[in-house]
C-alpha cells in the first residue's frame, strides 16, 4: 500500500530534521524542502538514504512547482524559518517572507489538494509577556517595529493567514507555539544561549551572559516537542497549542547547569542585553496535557547531557 505523503519545510533544520525522521518512522513518505539558509545537510545524515525520503532544495517563499498541486499530500508541515535571534537579525526580509509569502503558498497548496496544514509558530508571539506563565489565550506584548518584530510579527502573520484559510477555505490546520527547544543537530553557530554556553564551556572561553542574567527561559528537549507534534496530528484541534517545558530557569541558573555538566576554566562575562529581549518565558501547558495527554519527560540535566554527547561526537 502506498504510504501517505507529507511535506516538511525546514527539513534540514534542527527541529525539521527530527520531525522528518520521526514521520518516516511513523510510516509516512516525506518530501523535505529547505533552502539551506540556516539548515544543514548534515542534519539529514541518518535518514537521507531512506527509500521514502526525498530532499528538495527550494524556498517556498518563491512559490511551489505546479506539479506539487497534483500530488496527494496528506500533511504539509511548515517549519522553515530562521529561528535564533542572531540568524533572523541577519536575514530580516527572508524571515518575514518565509512566514508570510511562504505560508500563503503552502496554504494554497493545502486548499488545492485537501492536505492538512501544520504551522510551527513560536512563544515569540507573546513578545515580552505581561502574563506569566503564558497561556494560549494571551494575546502578547510585541513591539511591532522592534528588532525582533521581523520574527515575532512574521509568526503572528503566519498564524493569522493560517486561520484565514481555515475560516475562508476550510483548510484543516494545526498550530503549535514552540518554546525554547534544544538538543542534537542544533547549529553550534546559531548564537542561542544553549549552544553558546555549551561550546564556550567546552573551549574554556568566557560564558557570555546578556544583561544581568535574571531573565528566564524554559528549555524543552527536542524529543518532547516531536512527541507533542505527532500527538497533535491525531486529534481534531485547530486552535494554537503551546509546546514547551514549564521548568523555568534564570539565565544565570542555566549557566550553572552548564558548568556542572562541563568542567571548565571559563569565567563569566556580562554583555549588553539585546533590545526587546523577553524578561521571562514559561509555557502554560494545561491545554496540551488535556487534549494530548502530553507533558515533557526529559529534564534539563538529562537533555543537556544527551546534547553534549551529540556535540562531542558530531561537531568539531
Ligand atoms: N543569552 C545569553 N547569552 C548568550 C546567548 C543568549 O545570556 O550567549 C540570553 C538572551 O539574551 C536571552 C536568553 O539567553 O535572554 C535566551 O536567548 P536565546 O537566543 O537562546 O533565545 P530567545 O529565547 O531569546 O529566543
């Protein structure tokens, strides 16, 4: 029997590659699309020769080949986008485009073919939140012209057009808001706190803390995220769902976790806080618990140890 066909945009990225691999294991035929602006071919290594995997180097912002309308897609997963602040600061227009025009082209494909659409949104839609922890019902506190707006507003637009297609054309949609996620296949150069501090510790370089380090984040291991995504495919729920780990740490506490995992001679250095950097972030996950029977199972110590193991064997 023919396997159901899915598209994963951003398949060579950190999250997209884990998703593509899991979907292959779940018995789907996967077309991975990526323009490699931040994705890396090495992320596909463990499944690129899988008989049901096909990789296409393309940018959905430019539109999609006509022949895609004739294929029998069951799902389109839109995970392509620069996602770490330094990366999207460096690609502002591209980030806006992939989440606006890119999302529109993929939704059009879903409208024409009857595929379900799965949009990777983000906790950044809550901006610098005034409500803590953040439930899905919170509308957010985003600076529309701030430096982060190229990502925050792009994802907010991505959600808006997703629901416009849902209401206007009846496209079946799923939307997740992904909170800080880490694990194997992250780009060591992506400039996030997890990769920066781990590699600084490994190289005995100073650990860089932006601001005074009292801002908080809640870190989710990637396999927990992927489990939540797969469960959401199986339920009829079109409203946004937070997926994140509610264990919250200040950045200084996080740095101490890194130090206890990686013995290092590194000092700590303080750098200016980037503008509009959210002061606190923690997901309210009662919705995911209720409708998916889901909650994270990998704690930060274990997740960081698994990530370290990967970095030691896969990155120089
Ligand atoms: N951060 C830091 N040192 C670094 C990189 C980031 O202190 O080397 C801080 C950053 O200012 C933010 C938090 O760590 O407050 C998480 O940053 P990241 O870039 O990982 O993701 P964000 O949650 O801001 O999208």
